[in-house]
C-alpha cells in the first residue's frame, strides 16, 4: 500500500468520524475515507463512518473538533497551507482536551512559490499548539503510529498529529504488515468503553473511571466549554495544563508504545536509534530519509570502518530531551538534517531543541548535583567538555528534492577530521558549479562569487554515490509523459511482482504539479529483503520508455546496468528503423554497456484494442507491462510460467479496474497480452553496425519564437536572460541543475516564458486541415485550449509579398517576382472564383496554373530567371494551404472585386498537444487526425514558420460591429494575431482542457478591447507631446529680442533637436541682447511635464520589456489554473500574474488594484496638468489639488 491508503486502512477500522478538506498530497486520505463511508463500512465500534467535507481546512478542523466533543473517535487529514489555515483551531482543540488525531501528508509551504511536495514546514508550524506530534518514516510506521496516536490521545486527553512525507511516503507503494481489525479493536477499544483514569488529575476530574473518549458536549451532563477568562483566571488555566496534562504525555506515550510492542512485537519509542551503541558520527532526522541514513550507516561501517549511527526523531512534541541528551553525548560529530529552512531563526527547529537539550545537560554537569537534585533531573549529565558533541546543521529535500546516498555520505564526510566542518549546509543543490555550461553562465557565477564569496561552501557533495539496493533486487525506471498511463502501469506491475514473487516492493511516481505534457518518471523495485533506501533509482536493471521522444530531452540510459534492458516506444516496423531513431551518442552508450534494446508500438496496440478512444493514450503505457515480463529476466529468475503470469496480471487488472466494468478489464488484459507478444529485440548485428547517416533532430538551442522577442532592459523580466540561465536547462532535461542564485530566490518568471516549450514530444497524432472542405466557421480555433490552431485571413497581395520577402532573406536575387505577382493576382482571383462552387477552389492548384501561365508568357531572355524565382517562391510557401471561403472571399468579391481574402488554418507544432478538440467540433470534415511522423513534424514546423511571417488579419475581415456591446461574430476577433496570441500556451494543462479554452477567450477579448483604446491613448499622448514642445518653444520666443531674427532662427533650430533643459536653453540665449531671463520654476515644471509625457508614451510603445505596457493583469487563487498556468519555468501569460493562496485572490486583487490605480493616476495627473498648461490654466494654487489627485 501507499501511505495514504495505509492511514485509512487503520482509520476506517478504529475511527467513527472525520472532517476533512482535500489538499495535496493528503487528498487521497479523505477520498478513501469518503469511499469507505459511502460503501457503508462498519468500524470496530459497530458504527457506520461519518464524513463531512466543509468549505475549507479551517472549517474541517472545527468540524473534527465538534465530532470529538460529542465523544466520537475523530480524525482529520491535511497538508501544507491547510495546516496553517486551521492553525488557530488547533489551540482550541487542545484547550478543550479533545482526543482527535490529525493525519498530515507533510508538504512544503507556499513561500516564493507553490510546491505540493514533501517539506516539514507544515509539521513544524503547529509545534506551539499543544498537539503531540509523531512522524512516520515508512508505510509500516504510518500504520502503527496512526493507531498508537489514538491510544496516546485517549490516554492523555490531548489531540495529536501523525505525519508522513508527502508523496515520498503518501504515494510510495511498499510492502508492510497491515494491522488487523482485531488487533486494532484489542489495542484501542471502543470510544464508549469505561476505563480507569490513568493520571491523578484525571481521577480528580472524573473519578476513578471515565469514558475512553469523554463527551465535552453532552445534553445529559451539560458543561460550558470555550469560555471567556480575564486577568483574574486566564493565566491559571493555561499554567495548570502543564503539570496536570502535558507533563503526563511522555509517560503515557511510553506506555502506549509498550502496549503495542506486547501485541505485535514491533517496538517503537519516542526516539528511534540505529547502531548508536558505538557510533562516533550521528545523523539525526525524521521522516523518510531516516531509512536511507540507516543504509548509508551500514555501508560506511562495512566499506570504510566508520562508526555511524542514526537517530530517528519519532516524537517531536513533547520533545524527547530526556532521551536525546544521552544519545548524543560524547560523539565526534552530530549532523541534524531537516527538510525545511528557516533563515531568520538562530537555528532550524530540531537543532534549536537539541541545542537547548544540550544546554540543560551541560547545566546539570556544572551544578555538581546528582539525582533528583539536578537542575534537570530527567536529562543527561555532561560533566566534561568532550561530552558536548560538535553539531552540524543541514537542510535537504525541500519540495521533494531527491536525496541520494551521496548526500548522506557528504554529511558524514563533512564531520570527519579531514572534512570541511561546514556548520550550516544544503544537500543536493548548487549555488555555483565548478563547470559552468556556457561563457554567460561563467560570467554570472563570477558575479555571484565576487559578491558572496562564501556561498559556494553552502553546498555539500559526497565523494561517491553507491548502489544500496538489497542483494537480488530488481529495479525498474519508467520514462513517460503525464496522462499516458505509466503511473497506473507502474502500480499494476509492482503489485503483480509482489503477488508473483512474494518480494518486498517499493514503487512511486515522480512528477511535477502539471497536468499534462511534463515528463514523468516512475520508480519500481522488488527485493527478497526490505528495501530501505528512499531515493530516485540511479542504478536500474530495466528502463521502460513509453515516451518515444525521451532521448531528446532526458538521458533515459543513465544508471542502466551493464547488460540491462531498455524498452522504448517505436512505430517502426523494422529493428533498423527503431535503432536509427536513437541518437548516436546513446547508441555508443548502448554498445559500451552491452544493453539489450527492445521496441514496441504501444500506441498501435492501444488504438486497435481500446474500445473507448479516450483511453488510447493511457492504455499505451499498459502495453509496457506485458513488454516488461517478456524482455526482463524476471520470469526466468522466478521460474514461473506464462500462464501463472497472466493469471496474476488479470487479478491485478480486476482489482484496479473491476469497478469500471468487465469491458475495461478485458481491454487492458488484451493490451498487456499484445505487449508481451509484440515486443521485438534489436539484434546485435544491427546495434554493432555503425551507421554514420543515422541522425536525430536535436532540441533547437534557441527557440525560434524566442528569437522574435525583444531583449528586455530589466534582468528580472528579460526572457533572453531567463533562457540562458534557466530555460535551456529545462529544454535539455536538466532542470535539476538550475542554480540556487539570486534570481531563483525570487521564483519569478518573465512573461511568455512558455514559448520555450515544445509539445511535439507528447503527441502521437495531430490535426490536418482540408482546405477545400473548410467553411471558416471558426469553431476549431475558438475551442482549441492551446492556441495551437489559429485562423487567419490575408489578401492575396500580402501573401505574395510575404513569400517574396522570405525569398529575399534566403539570399535569392529577386528581379521579376514583384512585377509578375502583381500581374498574376487578378488571374488567380478569376481562377479561384471560377473554381469555388459550394466548396473552396483548390487554391494551390490554381496558383500553380497561374505561375505556369506567367512563366510561359515571359520572353525567352527572362523565362529561365523567372522560373527559378517562382520555384523559390513556391518553396517558401511550401505546403501552406489557403481556402476561398464564403465569409472572407466570396462575400467580399461579390461586393467589390479584388477585395476577397484567403482563409487559412495552421497548426502550431510547438503548442498542440493532439487533443483533437478541433476535430470534434468540425462539422465540415475539414480537420482530420493523422499520425505524427518525423516528416509531418517538419511540415508543421515549416508551415508555422511561414504563418509567423504573414501579416495579421485586416480589420475589414473581422466581422464585429461593436465589440464593446458584443455585437457581431465575436469569434472573429481571434483572427487577429495579437488577440489569438494573448495566451502563449506551452503550459501543463490537460489535453482538451476547457478551463484553458475559457481563459484564452477571456484574455483574447480583453486584448481586442484594449488594442484600440491603447492606440487612441498613445496617439493622444503623441499630440500632447508635440503641443507641449511647441508651447514651451513659443514661451521662450516671447522672452527673446525679436529684432535679432538670425539669432532666433539659430536658437530655435538648435533647440528643436535637443532636450529642453534650463542650462541648455540659457546657454543658447545668453548671446542674444535684449533677452528677458527665463522663469526657472515655470521652465522646470513645463519641461518636467514634457519628460513625464514622453516617458508615459514610451511605456505604452516600448517600455522595459520592449513590448509596451501589458493589456491586463491577473490575480489567481491556488488551484488548477495555478498548477497548469504557473509551473516553473513555463509562463503562458504576457501580462503580470500572481498567486498568493487558495482563498484570497479577491483580497489580494483589491490591494493590487489600489496600488495599480495609484500608478495609473500618476499618468492621468501628468495628462491633466499638460492640458491645463496648454490652456494657460496651470496655476500654483492647483498644486495641492493635484497632490491629492487619485483614480477616483
């Protein structure tokens, strides 16, 4: 089971009621509880389960508190910001002595950016509330500590929290011993059992016995709880809780651990220790890293003779200082590793508590006392200086950053006598690198080191990264794309291996927050012994890649053992074809590593077998389950038959998909069977044959769309700087190598950085446009969520001009084309008009005919040159298609000959995900899905390049009478390139995401509304600038001696082309006799106004980014729109966008609006003042009024 499933497997047996609000990564806990409740599950108390999902986490905490108040055994499930949101409610739950348990999928907090992965920020943010806190290191501990938490809570009358690492445990499938229902019943009992009060204080309150879960809210025995207390009584209430309740938790926890051990043989304590008896060097931690630390301790003892021990901080509150002091006494080094950072604190949380503990131990030693006379009688005594161990503080794994054994080895090496002895450090990241990839990166790093010479020392790296998997382990790595079914395949494969081999297993996904398009990795291992290491697998036996493009963005062969197996998706029918698709440097790796390579066309299998077309992408991955068993050595090693294999596979498919019906199970089983039967190995002779012509298209070093964007003047928002430091690393699949530098500390993204993204690799088909069938209805480009299929209307002359300009840019001399195409246009229109009858004429054929006629009619001397030029023209147009549709060609031609435009639909190969929504809405058979091939990709890219050069649709073709009032064919605003491109796409939205379609239509409408307004505004600013310049010069003339005309002409000419400054004007006028002095105050104000007007105009036309002022801005609430729209480093928006938290975008928007309108008011103020100056009405007495000028 994974950690979420494990938690509910226990909770649904023990617990009566839960209140929860879904938040990643604990969402599945609430979902599984809700499913059990809906299914009518009866718990050990013979009760059906109760579930309430209120409006948020704050309310969920209150709901759970209410359940607990009535005597129900209650639970809650939450993570991250949800924990912070409910924070104030937790104090009140403690104060009422409630007994519920909070299950935490520990997650990083939103800071500079949102992250839904593992971090301990949320766990530590509640450490002051009075909840006792436990942390599980694996699925077994999740199960056991969940039950133990309820026991501690009900003994101590104190709520508690049990945490597990988000994703790294919550979503990690591993083998465990699940506590039986009878065990839970015996250990916990029923909430309404009458038990002996375990403490003297409880006996004073309740008598000798009490209800196991007391009823704070009881109509039979009413009491008022949650009262108001003033100066007279509040402090007593708070202080009394310490001796009479909190101080008992430690002993009651030890009792609960002991009772569990008696029943199960599994021993837990407030602190876990591993090989600490003789340890010189110690790692202290909590959560999933503890198991890895234990494996590394064994390895370093065996290979280097280093005596390493590990301390697991199982219980965090109450802090086990009575145990920690003794465990850490007299060591050569103690490293405390924490999955968070608190830069403004004196230390990280665990280190703070450990230092305080050591201080108490030192105080004991200094006191000279003994036994109960010690200042801290329950703590160890440090009587000599060597008892105090050197302490080292490390931060690791934030946001699920992978921690390899190398990082833990670095932690130990840092403490050795010849180590660096770095007191504060980070693992698995770099602030600067020893080998900058480019000269610009080197310059950037040199700037960092010059300003922060110590920063390089903050990163630690170990001298080795060993393979610490158990002997006989089988390790598999999947490479796929989000939405292609690899996660489901990985889970099914893991469970099948578990059932067949009886091995211990671990299986977990690695994927980002995006919904679609991001590469995903799935790790799976099976071994005869427990698998303790928790990290991404570097050393693997089998690599399965349903992603056919994987080798273009990821080194999928990394860590594949010698003689290992590599299985890749390929639509080639021959081994030679599949081999030719592999880049040469990877072919060399395969030869050197004696890797066996297999290929399978999972897409073909899924297309032919999936009874539901929507399942084709997902079922492609299922085929690889069958391929795995055929290609890997597992069947032979285990000695089981094909028949036994497919019985186990069918059982797993039935378990996974049985609720969806027999058809789904049968479809999947056929796909697995065909994957087993239709996998082919590339023979040795093909692999060894060195084909020098074998090539693969490499990722473009600089995306073409980026080349068209101007360089910004501000480094933070300059997209070219962002590409050089960040974007190109992601394009090469090296996102983990991004430096921790000043820019990444902000987590800002420049506008439209999603232009880096290329979605070609996630499609297996794309739409093809049939121009003759198109009616230009606009449904396709309106529904497309990925701005991937724009419509465009162009005059024939503009098309020819675009093609001619491209011919010139290619270096071909153009002598005859401009004149020839002008003469051709009328003939081409005649042929198109003649050929259009219900359907569009074949524009390409008509063009070929006219070109042939034109060349044929040329004189002998120019015919050859003209033929070459037309050949170049046709090459530039290539396969670009045009349609003579009724709305844009026929109607206009009927009104005035020569005015009709040609319509085109073009697929953007970089943003299209192949969702086929456009095909779905096309009623004219003008769009059809076609399989993607290397040739079709090249065609798409070439036609898109031509589209980029075509001018935008002219206003005459946009059939909107009044956009402000919404009158007309509103979809035609999307024919304008600027409107259509108001959302850049390249994001991680799901295929066919309707939410994104709505977002595109919204941003396009705003762009269409704002364009004419801004154009008008800029024109008015230009008029004001001209008028004010003239006004200032005329005022200056008034001060001059008009009889000296030559001097006036000279001065005015020189002032015309120069900046108007007081010093400059004065120097020009000093030589003129009879000239009155300039009023410096007026001149300063007038020229200041002029400067501000010019600056305001510049902001709209060019600005810092080179693209002018944004048309809009967006404040977003955390959710799907933030997940697909803001996952680093791909920003699809060309305007300011910000996300704060889940629930507060309206409030943030109010603040932003006020600040933004204050800035806008500065511009309005400048315009009003300029207008008054021109009217001669800008008087000094108005200054105070303008000082108070605001937007309303």
